[in-house]
C-alpha cells in the first residue's frame, strides 16, 4: 500500500487528514516494526501516523506539542527516528535504540480494515 491509498482509506472513514500532516509506514516483517521519521520542525504540529499491517490500517493522532523531541533518537539532526513495535508484547512502543520506549497505543483513534 502507498501513502496516498492509506490517506484515502482514512478519509473514506471520516478521518480528516492531509498529505502534509500525515506519516505513513508499512510493517517491516523482518523485524516486526514500523519505521517512522518525522521532521523535527513538524513535531509541534498535529500529526497523523498511518500504520499498515497488511490486514488493517492503524490510525494514530498525535496532538501538536504532545511529544518532546528529547524522548526520541534524532536522525541526521533533522528527523525524529521512531521504531514502533508490532510484536504483541510491546505493541506500538518505540523500541528504537536511544528512545525512551514511549507507548503510542494511547494515540490510536481508529483501526480500519484493508480490503
């Protein structure tokens, strides 16, 4: 699935988002994670994260200012580097080395079936 298709599925289900405020990731089955990079300058604005796990699209809504860049590994000085676990024992927890193990499950606003 591509980002544009994921955005359309979310919109079709009443979630109002745009390409500019949305980050998309497909699951990496080799490591059971979703890799996400968010530009530091966008962390203070509202953000949607769309996670494709092949059977459903998990929609996370991050209110502006609710995350602190100090809690994450910074990639290249410009991007927040997040690695969300898809394992059932650490589901949606940032397991990236250097991160603070933030649990993103509280940001989930929808789980949408993928047809």
